[in-house]
C-alpha cells in the first residue's frame, strides 16, 4: 500500500506524522543523547538501542580479578550517601551570610533522624567547605553516634558542573564552567570509585554537599550524559544513595529522597 505524502509550506505530513523542515531518506537514523531510533511516525521504546556499552573501567581501577559476566562471583560493594544541605539564606552577600534558615535547620534535623533510623555505620563523613553544608552536617552528626571525624573538602563546593542540555536558565558564563567543571569532576574521581575486593563489610560513606554536585555525580555514576544534570531536581536535605560494586557496576538506589519530611517542610 502506497503512502501519500502531502507537502504544505515546507511541512511534510504523512500517516498522521509531521516533520517540520526535515526530510528523511530511507532508513535514516536519528541520534539523541540516549538512544538511536529509526525515523518513524510512531515511537516504539522496544526498538531503542544504546549508543554505547557500559564502560567497566570508568574509574580506572578495573583488574584482572574482576569478572563482569559471572553472576556467581561474589562482589564487594560500597555505598555512597549524598545529602543536599538544608534551605539557606539566598539573600546573603557571601558564603558566610548564606547560612541555614530555621526551616533549613529543621530539614537537617529530620534528615539526621532518618539516617539514624537506617542504622548504618559510616566509615567516612565528608562535608563541603561552604557554610550551609557545614551547618547541615553538624546538625546531622548530632543524630549519628560514634561517627568518624568529619572531613572538609573544597572540591565539593557548589558550582556549575558542565553546560546543561537543554541550556541553563541562569545562563552561567563560560568562565564559570571553565573553573567549576574540572573541580567537580576531580571530586567525583577522588571519592566515587569501586571498592577493593577485600572490603567485605560494604563500607558506607556520607557526603554533605550541594544539588549541582550531587546531580552531576548521579549522571557520572550511571554513565548518563552529564549534560543532563539539570533535568534532576533535589529537595533541601534530601538523600541520594549510590552503590558501586567491585566489578564496576553501579546502582542508583534513590535520588533526592525526602519522603520522611512533611510536605509543609519541603523546599528546593
């Protein structure tokens, strides 16, 4: 059966599907960030194909002992829990003045209580050197007994990880991305990596930092295009949990979990 194509004002329309200003040749492929699909009228998710395969050596710690195809091999794992700071004073002139609001302190307290309920033993606690992150971490630590000494890191400070797609509404300057992007990537490489096979107790590390940093880390750990970080939204005080296995595989357990807070206390 032939399909009739009608061309009106530069718009080609057929079988109820229109492509504005675009002509397709037979079997021409359309490539997006995540999928490669044949040009067609009706989107069929079953025909998606990944543009790349999983990079098992993404952290450059892959060894000859790692067996990626063996489901029977015992794998060590490491948990990373990332906390976004609580609501803060956005009218502050500098970092010192951008302290937590009263609501932000409440959010941090509820997050600390939630982490305490989980009953996890933390092998490492790291906070961003920014005021709102340090205040949040301090409140959380009040609810976690016998926690390790808190480390402070400038690499985890808030910033612009990479130019987002679609473009950022804030229109950050190229200079901002030039300075922040290498720093935030350096933070990911420093902290997020597979455990050693000798790590039998599944260490848990806790990081208190910022939304942009956490969103970028999620994209990197999942091997999603990092330009998509701005498509993720995180509530203040929310929990993001990533597990990394010794073979290089990862699992995103939750992103921006804040269900333990009353709706009246949620802000972003």
